[in-house]
C-alpha cells in the first residue's frame, strides 16, 4: 500500500491482465521525490517521483510506469514518449470517458502504449514477447485510480519545490515534446514561480463552462502560463494558455501568406495546420482528436493555447475557444 503523501499523482491499479499473465504489484517500485542533483544539469538529474510495476507470463512481459508529467506545458502529454521514433505511426484508441490511449514506439524503440487520466501519465512498454493492440488497449482501459488527486498542479509539480530551469533546458539532441510549434519549455533562463493566481475574469469566462482554472506559472519578464482542467473534475485532459513578449519569444510572427515554424519529431513535421480569422494558426496531430496548439499575435504579445487530446477534442471546438480568447482582454 502506498502511504498518503508519498506520490504527487493518482496511482492507477490494473484491471484484468492479458491471458496467461500476472500483474506483479507485490514487487512494484516506488521512486520517492528527491532534490535535484547538483551537477551536471539536465532534466534526467531531477529527482521526480514515479511508480513502476510489471506484468509477466508465458514468455511475455510489460513494464508500467506512472508519474506526473510536469516538464512544463505539454499538449502531447499523453503520447510524449512516442514522438521520438516513427511519429507518423502513432495511433489513438478510445478508452471511455473522453480518454484516449496512444499506440506507437517509445524513446527506447520499444512497442508501447501511453495515456493520461486522472492527472496521471501512464506508459506501458513491451519488454519481452509481443502483445496485440487490443491487449494493450484493454490494459489501459481497465486501469482505475487508487485515489483521486484534488490538489492544484502548482502544489503537485516538482518544479514548484525545485525551480531549476537549467534542468529543463535540453542541451543535447533529445528534446521532450512541448508545443507542436517550435517553442520549448522553458526557453528563458529564469527561475519560475508557481501559484494559484488566476488570469483575468475575461480569460476565464472565454474558456467557461468547459474549462476551469487550476494553476499558473510565471517567468518574471519572460512568460506567464495558466493551466486549466475540464470542469467535470476528471483531469483526463489539460489546457495550457501561455503569454510571451513578442520581441523576445523564440516563435516569431510570420510574414503574410507564410506559416509559423513547426517543430520536428523523428524528422516528421507534416502536422495539419489550420488558419483561422485573426489570423490564428493551429497545429494538430489529428484534427479529430488533437492534440492542438494555436498561436496568435496581438498588442506586442505572443499567445499560445495548447490542448491535449480527447475523443471530443475536434479542431472546430478548439478553434472556437481560441478565437474567444484572442478577442478577450489581456491576461
């Protein structure tokens, strides 16, 4: 049993394992949070918390890893581990309750399934043998939370206790996904401050009733960002709203008839782009499910809206909320 306060996310327990396999929960491993290593820098030196167990049987094995994905705003948080290899092969499958799981190849070049639910990121990796897509989806669908986490993200995130921007700046070739546009987190070499201080009432009204404000993070003089969860309280999706001074933002406003610079994953950058009145530019992994990232420029500011995927997260509703925001007062 995991004692209260030992983790900063909701632990999900498996349902019925595949035929001939057993979930070895008695041998599960809990990595408790520790302070970041003094040197060298790099996100892998952070002492974040995670929970790991295995499913094994008949020459087959899977690893399940659970954690709070808090390397900043992340539209592709439920499929981030699958972007490094063969991004064009990532496929979604519905799990119920608006949730999706994604099937693909992870950063270790292993067959994997990944999903986000109840505020927790879950990654299944095939270690030995093979598992069908239906078996992987059934494992994801059958998982249920041991308890529901209700604390704000600002209290849960590792970076509210250890605001080390240098651990997130990736100096090497590996860059965790953030936005589908070419804008990583963090890009400013400044300490960041987490709180529950909300944006303006106009911004909150533009996202109501579907989304409710949860937490904010500020890089003084560089960036302000705001996290929203679904109003239903399930935390099966995230919506990030980010504001930057346009002069210093790495993502620049394009000239007429041109598009902003897309990011590239596995050498693949052909994400669908939708141009709406404003102008407002939206990049999507899939138009029907997301994730979606919209960017626009107004009043010397760059604005970025990042929404994770879901079965009812189509491009039409996403653009409607982005356009309402673009017309609202500044944050």
